[in-house]
C-alpha cells in the first residue's frame, strides 16, 4: 500500500495529526516528528511512527519518494485501505457525509 504524507520535522513530539489535502486536492496524512531533517533522521522517525500506528514492524514501511521534501510517499507492506481507515480515520472524501 502506498501512503502520501506531509511531514513537519523538529516538532515538539512525534504525532499523527490526521488527514488533510495536498495543494492538488489529494488526501495526505499529516505527521509531525521531533527529529530534525538531518542525515535522514526525520524520515526514519516518520517511517517508524507510521509503522507503529499501523501495528507493523519498522521494516514494513519504506520511503519511496520525497526524501528531502515535506510531501512524501511511503510504501507499507501488509496494509490495506481498511487498515489505514481503522488507524487514522477515513481519508477526506471517503467518510460519511454529515
């Protein structure tokens, strides 16, 4: 499963904020990590945090694009759309209308 994320490094703590939309209107998961974007520290913290939230080992999540950007794409083994919705709620546009 591929997952688009928007990461903010050097935050006060590691946390998953939930779903938002990127400038093109596509759903992205907003994440903050305490690690700085130096020597891949923020990327490592991001993959570990997302894997943990999904109940997967760290090795199951890999960064496939956006190594030096705020918008990144992760590939996560053994995860389906229902797993993402259970862990983070439904992405925008896929939930129930009020």
